[in-house]
C-alpha cells in the first residue's frame, strides 16, 4: 500500500516535470530550502567558518549619575 503511494507520487512528479517544469522545479526548490537550513551550518563549521562579531545594538551609558531634566534645558 505504501509502496504504491510512492510509485504514484513518483509518476506524478515525472509527468509534472515534463508538462509543467516551472511548477515542478519551484516545488523542488521549495523543498530544498528547509533541508539546507538544517544541513548547511554544520558543514560550514567543519570547513572552519567562524561568524563575525555582532555589532552592538545599544549605546553604552555613561558611568555617572543621571540628572533628571527640568524645564527647557535641552
């Protein structure tokens, strides 16, 4: 039963590849994307890739007491 489903699926993909290649290849690329998310980072690490240092996302605050602004002092 399961083998029959795979056989029919394979035949369907063959027919789509010949009759509508744009749809077939866009489905293939759509399936490759999530697989690459899982497989590419470990491969990059084994090849010696080191990520760059992340830029700071906050501005460093001065090391002094903060004075509250009153009136129009800005």
